[in-house]
């Protein structure tokens, strides 16, 4: 029994380590390569994986090759069946980029994605743009989110709550224990798109909220 | 046509190859079949007079295919290349000039200046200018101002051919003195033209190669000429050529919007060159031969992939479409090509070429014509062939002459300068005019055509205007 717990713990550590590194192996999504074992097949496999990992990219408006948006991939052959690629996914809110290794096994591409950056593209506000960027990045690694995006989700929750509370409960007295300002937020992923967040206000009161990442990348606080 | 693919026209391979024997100037061989399979196009316009431009062939028929205007090229083509065998004295060269001019003029008297008659284009290579008329050439060969500015040194409009990134290392860069392109709907006219120049004037020329072929023939219904010819020659993959195709590779390539209008390819029209007074009305001609691997083209690419690599990724055309619109207004920019490449890994042959082959802005030509942005510049005169790689060669080993027929194309294009051709050809390999280089591996499937083409020979020529077509610059020798 104890041995089983050790194995489970070890497996969890390995999974988390992989998640923090931002890398993951994709094996099952690979389709038979219509372009054979080729650079084009590698490009298209990476594009499929990035799209699948970032549901926002499934929006048809990001698909056309002529579009400024979408997934861009460049691959170079390393050996007969291996390609090293770089990719960039551009949507309305964010620019995600990273690297990918493609290995052809029985003419099927196996893609290993690694996201290396996430930056703001355009957005209506400074805070929300950052959050949306993070959210899009988050979806690229559903199974093992990196730590940085969580902090940005937390930032989004803090900003959103404060904006709402400032409107509904305007401060009346200087130096009072503010119930409208957030001291701390701690979020934990509860499902693929949802986060459960504990919020502590300046006056010591606490509240639990749920943050949900919508397919368009926006974080909705409920 | 009722014959099956297995029994093409009742010909056995032995009979077929036998027909191809006896190559040389008068070789008809397998190309006799062109008259059997290809209906001679009906030409409405009888051209009145020979233009100053040798490369302009008047009276070409325009048909509408899938709502798109398509130029019907002459049915029979032949290119004969040669070395000049005249001694280098001024008197000898002047005599040769007079003899050749008389032969050419006689051909013009016999044939009208249209595909119904005979189109003759005499082009001269740099070896001729260097060996026979070096002095006048230094003073009169046009300078390519655009290339000179780009490269920071003086660049001539006529340059030695080069190997491009997708060319095999063993592509031969020819060194012929002269090349004569003969075009007609009537094979007899082409043969007569070759005889009149190279047999009757055999004391002036040493023929180095004869390159024959055919074009068009796919617009009158049925299987179409390329498919019939490829089937008859038992070319692997021939049965997969679509019925009605204009060329072996399937797609129509002579639509009007993709061909340069009449005088745009002249040396002087677009202002690319200076010092061009002597050669005004002339142009630059690139001649190359490529093998086409039909089995790979039709076996490794499905229709959508062929469309994507031949035109552009993401284009939406009905299955089986052979004529795809390439309107002037749809001309592609380098940015778009890069975007398409990065999204799909594929470069569209036609779209990539358009970054260099179409005008980037409106140009008022030296002839007074306004050429709008997006107008195509190259005037192609390429034709399919079953030569391997030539119908006849004076150096069979050097030229890699193979046994039996092989699908290919003798690529002939007229453009204002050699550098202009280089730009277009490099764009085809992902080297765009703005300097962007897209990565492709050798025989990259994302390059479509390039992965199934294998270039065997290349050379650039200068096509003088008609008044100077015979031994140009010789009269200026001292």
C-alpha cells in the first residue's frame, strides 16, 4: 500500500514537473499525414496541435492563410523523420509562441509542444488584455498549467472584484477597513476552464468566487 | 477516342520508339501524332504584317474556359540551338548576316505572321556576343538599370544563366551561340523553317540540339493532346492526366491575365534598361528543359494539394477544375506569400511567382500604353515535350540523352531582362523580391511543381528586333 502511494506521488511529481516546464507530449491527436513524411506534414501537425491546445484558435476567423491571425509554423528537418519547429499563435488578444518537436512514427506525426512566451496583442484595457493573454496561454496546457498564468488569473479576479465593489460600495471614510479592496487572492483550477478562488479583503473578510475562462479568452468572475 | 489507356491508338511501344528514331532537323517521329490527336485551332484573325518584335506572335486565338479567357498557343513548337561556324572576319560575318536574313525573309514571304503560318524567333546567346562582336557588344548590349541599382554594379540585360536553389547540381548551363524558336499550327511549316535555316545554311551553323514539342490541344474536347501523347508514349502516370488538360501537369497555363500583353516584355517598355537603342523592340529569352515526374505529381498529391501548390493554399475551386482564375487584381504580395507559407507550410507556385512577375504599380510603357498594377510581364512560350531531354543532340552523352520518351517541358519565356527572369524563378523557390527567403528542403512537397520538376538545361538569349535579328551588331564591327 505504501509502495503504491510512493509510485502515485512520484507520478504526480513527474507530471507537475513536465507541466511547469510548459512541455507536453501529444500522441493521440495525430492523424494520418496527407502530406506523407514531410516538412508540410510537420507544419500542419503542429498547427493542429496548437489549435487544439488553444481553443480560441478554432474560431474560423483565425483559420485563413491570408489572415494576420492564426497559427504560424516554421519547421526544419533535423533527421529523416524529425523536425524542429517554431510556432506562433496570434488572436485578437494575445500572441503565444513556442517550439515544437515533430517525430514521424509509422508516417504519423507525434508533436511535442512547448510554449515559451505569451504577450499582449490588442485589447480594450491594460488589465484585461494581460489576463486574456494569460487565459489563452492557459488553455494551451490544460493538463498542467504553468504557475505564471495562475497569478494573472488572480490579478484578473482582484481587478474585476474591486471594480465591481467600488461601484456598489463606494468608500465613505478615510482609513476605514476597506471592504472594497482585495488584499489577497488564491486560485486553484477546479476544471479545465474553471478556477476556484479564495479572496481576502482589506478588512479581513473573505469570499470564494469562481473564475471561468471563456473560449474567447475572457475571464468571467462569478 | 475509343482506345483504352493500355492500347493507345493501336501503337506498340516499339513502333512508337521507332517513330522517334531518325531524330534531327527533319525529325517528325512521335510528334506526327500531334496532328492525329490535336485539332488545329480555328484562327479568326489573319495577321497583316510582321511586327518589329520577333517574339510577338499575332493572331493567337482566345477561347473561354470555365469563364476565363485562355490563349490557345500554336500546336507545334521546335527550338533549334547551334554554334556559329563562321570565321570571325567582318566580311565573313557580313556575308553570313545577309544569307541568314535572306532565308528568314523568304520564310516570311511564304508564311503569314500567325500560328496559321509560322512564327520564327531568332535569339542570340552571350557566347556569340563575346566571340564575334565583343567590341560592339560592349557599347550596345542594353544595361539593366534596375538590377544595376540593386546590385551596386553595372548589370547587362543579358546574363549567363544560373542554377536556382531547386535545380539539381548537374543542371547544364548551355553555351549556344544562337537559338531559333519555330511555332505553328502546321508541323510542315515548322519543319520547313528548320530546314530553311539550318539545313540550307549548314555552312553557317553547327546544330547542337533540336527540341520539339506541342502545346494546347486540350480545348476541343476529348482527352486532350497532352494526355493522348503521354498515353501513346506510355509515360508513367499518363492515365491520371485529367481529360482536357492543356499541359501534362493538368492546369491551364495560358490564361490571358497571366500572360504579358504584347510589348510589355520588350527591353525598353517598362524602363528597366538603358543603352537599348540598337535593340529597341527586342527582348530577353530564357530557354530551359525540365523533366516532369507525372507519376509523382498525380500520385503524391491529391487534387486539392495540386491546386494549393500550383496556385495558392486555401483557394477554393471545384474538384476537377483545370483553369483557375489568375486575374490582374488578384496579384499577390510578398507579405501574403509569407503568411500563407507560415500558416500552411505550402507555397503556391503561381502566387509566389506573381510577387515578381506582376507589376507592383501602374507603369506607362515606352510605347505609351498604361500597364496597370498587377499586369503580368513574362510572355511564356513553353511547350510540352516527350524529348529526353532533346529530340536530337550533337553531344548525346554531355546532354544526358536517354532512351525512349520522357514527359517534360521546354520552357521558353520572354522577359525584359535576365535579372527579371531570375527574380521570378527565385520567387518560385521561395526567395521573394523583398529579400525574404522561405525555407524549403530539397524536393520539398510544399513547393508542388518544384518537387516533380528536374531541370536539365538552361540558357539565356537576347532576341533582337526583327531588323537586327540576323547576326546582330556585325555591321558595327571595324
